[in-house]
C-alpha cells in the first residue's frame, strides 16, 4: 500500500462512497516517499557499459581502488591531529569488539585519509554482518572524537493494521471457536505487553479517523444510502468494544500456554493459527514487558513547526482496526494515503550506539524484528480468514 500527502484529511466534505474492491492483505505498502526526503539507497540502474579499447592493457582490472577522500571540515578545523587519531582508533577498537569484526589496517596511511578509509571499511563490513545496520558516523563532542553506529529496523513502509472483525466471526463459528480463543491470547499479548494501539481508544490515531469519517457521513444528507453507511460505523464500534473487553481480560495471557498445548490442527488454516500463536507466546516469554515503541525515535518538542520534512509516527501505522475490507476501510485508507503523502520519512525502531569510552548498553532490535514479523503474520492470517 502506498502512503503519502497533506490533504489534511478532509478537504472534501465527505469521503465518497465506493463499491467494495478486492483489497490486498492487511499489512500493506505505502506510497513511495519523495526521492529528496528518502534515506540513502542504491538505485538499480547502472551506468551504461563501455568496452575498453582493443589494445588497452587489462592490468588495471587487478587493482583495488580505494574510496575517494571526502574531507570532514568539522574534524579538521584547528584540531590536534594526533589526539584525534588516538581517540578515533580507540573508538574503532571498541566498535570492532562490540560487533565482532576485523577492521582493515589503515594506521599506516596519513591523516585524514586513514580515518576516511577506516570508516569506509567499517561500513562495508557492518552492512554484511549486522542485519539492522543503518549508518556509521564520525563525531566530535567536548574535544573527543568517536564513532557512532545507528541500527534501524526497516518496517518496509507497511501499515500494520490488525483487523478484529474476523476474530469476532470465528467466535460465532463452532468450527473455528478454538482458533478465536487462541488468537485472543495473541491479541491480548499485543494489547497489554507490546502496547499496540486499539482503534476504540480515545486519543489513538484511528479513533480520530473513525470519528471524523462518521461525522462526514452523517452530515451528508444527499447520500441515498447514508443510513447503510452509518450502520457500518455502528458495527465497527460495537464489535470493537466487544473484542476489546475480551482481550483486556488478563485470563487470556494466563491460559495462553494451555490453549497452545490443547490446540489440535485439522487443516492449513489451523496450522497458520498455531504457528502464529507459538511465535507470539515465544515473544511473550522472552519479552513479557517490552513495548513496540521502546526504541521509537524521539523528536525535539521545540522543533520548528514549519519544517518541510515531517515524520510519520509509529503509532499511526501500527494498530488494531475493525476490518481491512469494505467501503469503510477504503474510505479511511484514502484519508491515510492523503495524509501520509505529506510526510518525508517514517519513524522506525532505532538504536544509537556511541563508542566514546562510556559503558555501552547491550540493546538490540531482536524484539522489534520478531514483533513486526508477528504483526505481518497476524494481518495476513485475519485478512484471509473468510476464504477458509
């Protein structure tokens, strides 16, 4: 699904009614962000190949070309080069030990090429050995020079919206009632421990969108099928409050393991439910009190409000939702598309590690990597439920 634009979600009086279309699965792509505001990335297009002259020697093909020096003026201005080099290589040693990598020897080169080459070599190794590696920076602070690494979990510009109406339908179906109970335990973990927002919670992003769209619909006196559309909002609210009461009950977590052990698979859908629930229980066991927002980027409250490049908060693309099919969802999805098209970047779980000699926390993005995979599985599972 593609997301992006500052339509301020409602330049039109009402989101237009549409016929229900076949939608893609719940975890959906968002529109690609403008190229100027995207993070660094390599294009797939290569330079046009040019063959060498027939009589040219091929000796140059055996030479390894070192990276071109890009001087950092901040580090060179009036600085004690020997101290800077000493700080740098001390920081490099700490980083290499932390990530268990062997840096290339560069100390025999003269400054500033030695530091530039070392940073380049480290980045190449980190890209290969650290799954969530994003960026390496060389910083100077309070007269000390050190390396800082950034690890970031790539969420893939997806909407992680978990539909709860399919679980409500399973509870009404004797064949899949046990599936529903198992998934209620999963949802209870996501609701209580992982802190996934719920669309019926006042203050949540989707609560605001649902209320806004309901108001637009009720004010549209010319719509012939207005009453039917309003009933969709009533249904979303009633089912949402019913399921929230279910997953709010901590008994779902207390009997999680018992439900897993007692669940018997009969078909492929049962296998998917069991596999998803096992992943959730493993996360619950390993990280019982970790929030999905624990490593969300923090923003300076005093940032200029007129800044062109704003960021999509994680709370906007992670949530429980009533359903991901039908007119109501398509209407809300259109508003999300319009709003997200206005943003330059998306917030993603991020860890910064400073190798400045201070004690380094052993934090990682293992929890986030596993949790987002779980959300993806839940979205797909519940989106496809009715086909079983």
